[in-house]
């Protein structure tokens, strides 16, 4: 249903004006097919799935899109090699299939093939472990093929010599280096940008996407929605309610039992590792399936992660890395580097909580990453667990369950064939080849770069930062950013390094101020 008076209805444009119109339209007619709670990758995926089936869908997010775990990931679209190593074939296969869908159809513009390189340093990787890793890599290659992902998208496993290893990761220790094993996985330019693309595509298919709206008193047939900007509330009636609130799922539905696990990354300048173009993969001493990765990122940084720590107790808005985690990450990666990184090299650090289902006992690292769709005694349908890579499948399962249990109308799921906004094949996308636009802008906006260009100047928001003024404007006019924090911390990721955010803040605040006063 198209709310009257909404100037952007039917488009993928989210802004404060649309939000106000949508809230008014809901107050006038609060009966919908599906209420989705949570604007992380899972909830945004559910909203897209439901809206594209023709269901009248409302997504509410209490803070901002990608406010929770979905912005703290390793940004890998992975084929589940780690799950293969521990015998969890179904999880590994599902990951490989969904990785292929993302990289070839739904979001090729936001993903790229990332070489993962295990350096063959005898004191780091013994002959036995090298054989195991090689076997695992080849098994991963079989998964890729059976998932139908071509080698042109994700190249085959290979062994490279020491020279080539040094070219890919110049910072690697060279003494005794016998080359490296290389496998490819997918990498997102940024996780929060995937969430924004999903939410905007959902809006284009008719979903109402509301940030700064919290769901309270949730039942299987509705909830009280509170606009956290005004304090006003409205009662919504829904055919079904899907709880996609990640580590907050047990607060919305107390019948859910979670066991959050913290994962931490630290950020260093790419220059500190010689500007690597592959992910350095370092085995964690004493484990056959755990590695620390040094992952090249946008904005000239390398992210080093990650940990897996039990994180009981209240869920903080922004989880904080512990000192011990930083020491562990530096010590592990330093074993493979020519020049050890020190605390002085650390430009930023972030932590996120995995929404794992409590299965009792064991380490959090051993808890299954499979997702679950559960119906609570009061009829709320919760979708939880899983991972970023498998969001689409999680959404499909959750909406199938809602449709099955509540007899909702609508067609079958078709999101595996539905390009997200900015992807090639999407109706608003323009070809990016020969556009002459900066590579970083294209990597973040794909086929919508022309819209960004029309929004403002291509000059950097502050000297030395690879984010343009046009992107800041576009974040407010098209991507639903409501304040400077939305822009710094989620639409761009300047907030990951405090120094970058501080340099950009004044100019960002000015732009946001001008646009939101208008
Ligand atoms: C350190 C780390 C690294 C990871 N790396 C990867 C990776 O490389 N690849 C991969 O595939 N997966 C990875 N994952 C897993 C993946 O990030 C998560 O599974 C996924 O992001 C969870 O998304 P979500 O939407 O379920 O939860 P969230 O992103 O947390 O979203 C939940 C949202 O619900 C909102 N909310 C809560 N309560 C309410 C309410 N009452 N009303 C309205 N809104 C509410 C919150 O504000 C939040 O935005 C990683 C996880 C971690 C922790």
C-alpha cells in the first residue's frame, strides 16, 4: 500500500520526510501483513523478502540501520570453510550457496574476491598442518563448484612462491618463507552498506522502513511502536510479527535463550603491512580450525581479527574489546610479520556480539552458527543465529514460516534472483565501466554512483580521507541517515578510527544540519 502524500513512495529513497509521512500513514491505518523488528542484516533481509512477495511490511529499528552486530563483522562473505573443518557440512554448503548468490546476482557491486593467503613458514605452519589446510582449501573449492560459483568469480586454490607471496602481502616475514597456500573467499566493501542497500531495496518494493522506532509489548499479532525522537506511540496490528533483533532477541521474546559471544578486530594502517592485497591468514597456535586474519579494508586500513569470547550479562549498545583480546590478536599476527606491530600501530578497535543460540555447555566457538526460526508461546516468530552471509536464506525461512503459520497472502520467495539497489541488473543502476568515477566511490555505491555524483561535490570531506562530500549529502537525502553519527558510524565507516571521525565531524555536522533544517 502506498501511503498518501509520501514523495518518495515506491523509490529506494529514505529520508526524514519519508519517515514522517510513513509514520502518519501508519497511524491512520495500522493494519499490516508483517511487522519486522530489527534493522540489522537479518531484519532488512526479512523486510525485502516479505515486501517483494507483495506483503504489506513494516520494518522498525530502534536506533539506526546496522546499529547492532551487523556493523561489527569481519565483512567476509564466506563459503563456510571453517564449518567444513568441523564437519558441519550443511552450514558450510548453505554458506557457499549464499556467497555465490551475493557475489553473482544480488550484490556483486558490494563484494569482491579476496585472496586468503597462508604463508608457509615452517615454524608457523608445520608440514602436517599445511597438508590439512591444503585439503581444507580443496574441499572449499569443491563446495564452491557444487554451489555453482564460477572460478571467474572466486579463483581456484593454488600454491604460490615466496616472491608472489611477498607481492601480495609485503609485510610477511621472509626468513624461511617457502611460498603460500591461497584460497579465495568473498569480501564486502562494508557490512553496514549491505544492510542499507537491503533496506532501501525493501522500501522500493513497498516496505515501510522506520528507524528510531522501538517495538514494545510485542505479541504475535502486533506491538506498540514508539517514535524515540518524539516519544509518541502507536499500536500496530499485524498478520505476523518477526523478531530479528539479534543479541536483543530475548528482550523482545523472553522465551529465547541466547549465549552471545564477543568477536574483536583491531585496525592498523595498510602501510604498516606494506599495503597488502590479500588477507594474511595465521593459524592460532594449538588449533586446527582457528585463524587470525589481517584483512585489507577500504579507507586504507587492515582489520586484524578475530576473537571468540563468552560475553554474558547485559548487552551493551557498543561492545568494547578487552585488553587481552588486543594482545592475543597482535601476538598471533606478529608471528607471521617481518616487523612486529605494536600498540602504537593500532588506529582503532571494535567488537561485536554474535547472537548465538544457547545450546548449553562447550565453548562459544563450538556453538553452531546455524540459524533458527522459532515460534514463541505468544506467537512471535524469532529468527536468530546464522551469519551475515546467510541473511537471505534466514529471511526466506522466517517469512515462509510466517506465511505458513498465519496464512498470509503473497507469492513465493524470489530474492535469490533479485538484484539489490546499485547492483548490475537493478532498474536504477547505470554501468560503472568507463564512468571515470573514483574506484572507492564505485565500490561503495555501484550502479548508483551517478546519483551520488548528482548529490554534491566529489571533493574529500576532509583532507586525506577517501569519502566525498557528495556521499555525506547522499547519506542524508537517500540513505536514511538522520544525524551525524548515522553518517560517520554507519553510512561511512569513518567512525571506526576516532581520528578520522574527528577530522570529518565538523563538515559532516554542517551538511547534516543544513539538510535536516531544510
Ligand atoms: C565479530 C564478528 C564478526 C563476524 N564476521 C562475520 C563475517 O565475516 N561474515 C558473516 O557472514 N558473518 C559474520 N558475523 C555474524 C554476523 O555479523 C551476524 O550474524 C549478523 O550481523 C547478525 O545480524 P542481525 O540482523 O541478526 O542482528 P543485529 O545486526 O544486531 O540487528 C539487530 C537490530 O535490532 C535492533 N533492535 C533491538 N531491539 C529492538 C526493538 N525492541 N525494536 C526495534 N529494534 C530493535 C537493534 O538496534 C539492532 O540494530 C560476525 C559476527 C561478529 C560478532
